[in-house]
């Protein structure tokens, strides 16, 4: 169980995976949660229903991130854990992908992760935790997703490993979760034919439940993972076996 006052910040807290992380954290005894998201109405509902602190934040906008973290620091003297679960999906192939859309996907998925880690770096306590979210696409180049999404998630993995090296002197760990297909609204946005192809390619023949990704995040936040850093944890039903 987490010690009272040991603050954890979940960015992208109202998304399919982010909301599962929040719920699992509360169930596991993490009462001190700072929840950030750009969906203000959903964030307000989450704060009201779960008793957490909700802070609006658009991860693609560095000023928005800076403001959200400044506000968050009014509630917590030190930050134990940062989980960055905000992200967008894109399925456009190279011939359909515009430069504007490319920038938008990387601004949210990759630069957004960087913005949050930068804002939290000096606030994290020694011995703290960073958990980021990638995707199987970060290694495979994508199956039902396009190059912008794959490139952004591959970048998140490299960024996380770099942070793990830089912050090790402070005993801060940085790890990444790379899910396969997860049963969320993001997955539901794909055409049925693509979802079925992904299901058929997954040896366990099912999609992950969001709580299963949340459980991986809680493990990486916990004390049992103190010697795990720079790792990309695959939770993909066997879709990719390294």
C-alpha cells in the first residue's frame, strides 16, 4: 500500500488506459492522486466521483503543461510518481499523411511525454518513478496504425531509456509499457476488419483489458520495481515476442 501523502500524477487520466490506472491506483492504496487531462468535463467528473485533484492540461502545449504542473505543486511538496498515458492514434499511410497531421501526432505522443517529464524532473523526489506509454507499434512499425503513430511511440521508448540513464543517480526509475491491442475507445476507432486482423494475430486471441495495463503501471510504480529501469514492458498477449 502506498504511504499517505506519496503523490502520483497521472497525465491522460480520463482516457481508456489512464482512467484504469487511476482506478487501480486508488484501489491499491494510492490516495494522493493528481490527474491531468485536456478533456475538462471528463476531468471534472473524475475529480468529483473519485475524490482526486483534477488539473486541465494539453500535453502538446508546453505552456499548458508548465501551468498544470505549477498548479499541481501547490498541492504536493514532492512528487513520487509520474505516469504519462496521454496519446492519440493515427492510421494514415505515408501517401495519406499530411505534414500537419504528422506534427500533431508527434506533438501529443512524443513531445507531450517530453514536456511532462521535463516539468516533473526537478519536482520528483529521489527514488521516484516515471512510467510512460508506448505501443507494440513502436517496435514493429505498426500493424493497423500508420508511420506517425509508430514513430512517436518508438521515440517514447528511446526517451524513456535516456531518462533512465540520466536520473539513475537520484534513484529515479523510468520505464515504459508497450501494450498490444487494448479494449478502449481508441481501439474501437479502427475498422472492424483491422481489429479482427489484430485479434487473429494475437496468440492469446483476445484484447487486453485496460486494467491489465494499469496493473503493469502499478508494478512499475511500486517498491518491488526499484531495480527495474530503462525497461520496455510488453503487455501484448504474445503479439510480439522478443
